[in-house]
């Protein structure tokens, strides 16, 4: 669970993929490591049925935009 990909500071767009400059660089972000600045990211679960409705909304918006 303590992997960089689950941390609040993880950001693929910054140097060493970590926004916390105090942390030591980690080569393998998907493996467990020790970081004293680790804080678990809070994510909201989206069920597959909700994801389909999101897709349907996007399709309807696209149809309205293109006039279909």
C-alpha cells in the first residue's frame, strides 16, 4: 500500500514524479518503499454502471454539438 502511486504528492508531470521536494527520489514508483512524507490519496470509487452513464452523457453531448 505504501507505494508512490498511492501518495497525495505523486504527480507524473513534475521532476521525480513527486511534488514534495523533501522526499528522496524513488526509482520504482509501483513498488513498496519507505517515505516519511507519504500520505494516502483519497479516491472516490466509481462503479462500472456509473461509468456507462457518463459515457452516454458524453455521447449525447457530442450528438447535440454535431447536430445529429
